[in-house]
C-alpha cells in the first residue's frame, strides 16, 4: 500500500510538472526571441531619421562599428555591415525575414535621390540567448519538486500504512494465542475505529475463554463426588478385585485432575513448550499394552534411538496418543493388531503413526462430534488440533484392511 501511494503521487506529480514546465520552456523561448527582435527593431527605428535626413558621410559614421547593421544607399553601396539584401530588391514596406542563421529586419527609407534600406540581422544565437540556462533552471526546479513530492508522499504513506501494519501484527499475535496483545489506535479515523474494535474483540474473546475454562473445570470437579462414592464401594470389595479396581479409580482420579488443570490453564501457557515425542509415546504405549494383552492384540512398536523434540506439551501429546489408541480399542474387534511408530520428520519434529488391522473408519469419523461407533467423535479432532497446534497436520488413511493415523508435529520454537 505504501509503495502504491508513492507511485500514485509520483505519476500525478510528473503529469503536473510536465503540464507546467513544457509551456514554461516554450514561453521562455518566445520571450527571448521577442526580446532580441524588439532590440533589433529599436536599432532600426533609431537609424531611420539619420538615414532619411543626413548625408552619406554622417550615415556611414552612425552605423560604423554596429554589428549586423547595414544601410544600402540608393546607389546600391553598403554603409556599415554589408547585408544579404539583393541589389535589385527594393522592399516597399518594413519586412522581417527568417533565414537559416537568424532573422533579417528590413526598413525602407525614402530620400530625395531614391530609396535607402536599413537592414539589421539578428543571429540565431542572440534569438536563443539565455534560453538554455533558463531551461536548466526549470529542469532543476522540476527535479527538486519531484523529489520533494516523493518524500512527502512517502511520509504520508508511512503514516497511513503504519497503523494498518500494527493492526495486522496484533491480529497475528491474537491468532497465535496471545490474547493479551492490544493495538494502540492510530492513523485515520477509520483505522482508529478498527483498532478499537479489535481491542474490544480481543477482550471479549478472553472473557469467553475464561468463562469456558471455568465451566469445564466446574464440570470436571463435579465428578469428584461420584468418584469418591465409587472408591468407597471399591474398598468394600474382596482384596483381589479391590486392588485391580483401585488402580482404575486412581487412574480416573488423575484424569479428572488433569482435566481441571488443563481447563484452568491460560491459552498462552505451554506456547513454545516442547517434549520428547519418543519418551511420551513410549510411556503411553506401555500404559495401553496391558489392556492389549488382555484382549489378545499384538502390539508392534517402532521407536527410534535418542530424542525427537516436538512443539507440544507432554500432556497434550499424551492426550492425542491416548485418543488414537482409545479409538483402536473402541472400534476394532478384540485380537486386531496395532502398530505404533515414531519417525523423524523432514525439517525437524517428528511423525507419530498409529495403525490397526480393524475394518476401517466410517465416512463421518473425521468430523468433530460424529462417530459411526457410538462414541462422542472427539478423539480424532483432539489429535488433529494437537498436530495443527504443533505446526503440523493429521493424515488419515482408512480402508477395509485397516486404518493408519499419522500426526505430523513441528520442532520446538526457537
């Protein structure tokens, strides 16, 4: 926008300068010619009385030393500078003739013995005297005005585009999760109004998210009461069942605590945080392997040596892997195998793949809130949002021979 405004002013200024300077240059040329011809005409008028009344010697003395001034006497002899007038040409009236080298002024003067002719020659150099210098001055003035217009246009464009650039930068910060970002309204009234509206929108978004987090935390906290009752019931069971169910209740309690902590976490918390994808995926696979053994599911794990840092918190990555593995157990028959692999990603980060030997996913499964298996349909959406938040994407390949879900996770922020 700044460049376009500058180019527009440059084009407008060029047209205005040309419309002013070209006529001015032509006028200077005409004024110089008119001035030279007026001076020549004054010489002619000054000599007419002398040529008409005085004798030959006095006329010769009057024109001697005058450059370009000559008098053809009635007998054809030239006094002063010999002119270009032919001997057999007697102009009946004053005449101005342009030649290749200048302008010739002729003035006939009647004497008793015949007609004398006063001739004044104005060379082309005198007709254009001072024109080149004036043109240079006009050209310099045009350049100065053009540069001044560009400087003023650039300053004006900067004052117009800087508030818009600040608006864009603030919008990008808000889009990246920094809900504390605000813009200082500046510039034209319309741009200031947009800045004020953006600040109000950011504040409203923060209020809505805070209310949503508190609501989610309250809902999760309500689960503590039935969970406590469930623990009391478990304590009354025989020792063998009590030990097994107590572990499940503890795992459920930890999950509820994580939900509450996650709900109360602000948006900017965790931005730029990272974890080791190998360690997190390995830990979640070990957790699910126990259930896989109970259901007779073969589990293949391919984890590389070393670490693969990714731009996602351990809790978020663990939740995404749990969602994918939970889908495998929920939507494939017992005994169906599963494979989990972690690979380095080109350009940094990692790829996490969870595949199974099940019947494939229904067409509505990738849509949030839809599931063909009687679930909430949020598992794949949780994984997708985790991948996109880490600078990657979710890839889904499903067929009757099985399903493979791949999470692309970007490297941690520098």
